[in-house]
């Protein structure tokens, strides 16, 4: 039983380590529960989102995951007089990326005649000669990808300034996977919160 639990734990750690997202954060000052005790959501920021995040399911998952993470920090939801306002922005861009693939030249394999001497007698045989590939340069190729990002802002309500911004960027290949990954992505964004 312990071995099974250890294997499941190892697999989950490896799966989370293979995330296709990159996480970033910037802050003005650390989030202090002495100064900030309550939070509220403001409407979504300007989005250039496609059908990946432009739906109620994605919105609910972002809001739910972020609310759980912010409540772990000790803040309580208060829509009347919040100390912090939270806003998220989801963006999906179509980008063209250029990749350079190496090109190799494989010289043809050959049979070479050989002569060997053993106890005074000559023996003829053929040896197979297969040279290594030779690097000949690189070939550029362009590929269209969809790059998505989810950005979460914590705004001080009194000063109306952003005190913390965290975001994740990644390639979006599958719409279903993009929406299913939202809770984990938001959790990893909030790991950058001081």
C-alpha cells in the first residue's frame, strides 16, 4: 500500500513538473494580512480571448480557484467595502514561431575490399563502411501556435494601484485541456504571491 501511494505521489509530482506553462509575478509590496483583510472581484479585464477562455465555465474556474487561494492567505470575501480588488484577464493570441531544424547529410554506405594475412596466406574479404552523418546546416520552418495567458491583479482599493500581478503563459493546443488546467494554473500563479 505504501509503495502504491509513493508511486502515485511520484507520478503526480512528475506530471506537475512537466507543465507547459511559465509563471511570473511582480509586486509593489508584500501582501500583509494586517493591512488587507477583505477582497472582492471586479469585472474581467480587457480580453482578446478566443473560445478557449471566453465562456462561463472558464470564468467560474478562474474565480473559484483564485478565491480559494486568496482565502488561504487569510482574506475574506466582502463585496461592500473590500480592502483588495481582484481582477483577471485571459488572453489568447495567434503567434507564428520560427524553428531551426538541423539538416544532416548521410554519405552512402560502402563495401571496401580488404586483404588480411594469416600464417602466410592472404585472405580477401569486404568490410562494411557506414560513415557518420555530417551536419550540413539548418532549415527554418514556421509554425502557427496559439499562446494563452491568464493574468491576475490584486489592486489596493484606496490607492487604486496594483500591488501584485501574477500571470501564466503557455501554448494552447487543446481547448478542453486548457479549461481543465485552469485550477492548477491559478494555484501555481498564487504560489508566486509573497
